[in-house]
């Protein structure tokens, strides 16, 4: 399995996994445990597909979700939405009184893959196993593809790579101001364009998400230029 890279919360087993590899993530459906749905701060950053599924699954607009379900933060140099956590324990707003996820069928990507993380290397995705991520004992091995549980994992990876690369381009564009004031104005302008283009503009949840994303991505790059 390799050696752990460190002993903290981000410790890994030192391996890189692909979709058809087996990894020890099986947790009996999180039965009796909701540890990973609490204390996560603002770390559950939402990508455009997450918002597509949340708005469709809940029948709410992005603006309505902003009321008490999601919030905005600066992530990697641009403003992006994240799931809201409430109270002293930072409990996910979608966790019910029994400690179960009320949006499990359309939960965000970060929740879906946990306790796996992703590593992006030369337009390829590898998965890393966070050995201290899941608190559930007796975990069993599951194929990465099955654990992620999306309809077309390869197509989803293509989207994630495109979004990852666009976020890097947006971050670089946000830093191009000449002075401090110009830099702040530039960063604000880039963030607003990203929010409008990929989040605020409603998605047609009866249409394929990936096609809609590609249409927006083309315009998104043009706006960065």
C-alpha cells in the first residue's frame, strides 16, 4: 500500500489510484456515523455540476440556495460557492436530525468521493486515499469507479479536468492588475464573470449538463481574455 505521507488529517497511503483500482472506502452506508458531515468549515466548494444537481434536485434557484444553504468564499483566488455549515459543530445544513444526508442522491462531488481526494497531473486525474478521513471502523475495499457512483465516470473526469484548468486560468487572470487597487478590481471582475457564467445563470436540468458546461466554458475563456 505504500507509506503514509504524514500523520495529519491529510495523510495518504502514498498511492495514486485510478477508476478501476480497489481502495478501502466501503463504510456500510455510513450507518450510525456522520462525522464527515460536520466540522468541514468552508471546504465543500461547489463546482458547476454540483449546482446543476442541487438546483434540479431541490427545485431551487442558485439565488434561493444562497439564502441559507450555500455561501460564497474566496477559493484559489476567485469567489466560489460552498456548502454552508451551522452551529458550533459546523454541521452541514443538509444533515437531518438522525444524522443522515437529505441530498445523498445528488450530493456534491467532494462529498461523493470522500475519503478520496483528487490529484491533477498533466490533464489526468489520480485519486488519493485520505487514511484519516473516514472515522468509520472496519472499512472494506471498493472499486473507485463504484465508490464515486456517477453515470459516466470518464466523461465526468473530462469535465473535472476542464473545470480545473479553467479555474487556474481564472486565478491567473484575477492577478493581472498593475497596482493593488487594479488587482482588486480585476479579481472582483473575474470572480463576478465566473459566478454569473457558471452559477447564477440557470441550468436547464432537462438537458445534458456537460453540453451546457462546454457552451459556457467557451464564453468563459473569451471573457477572461
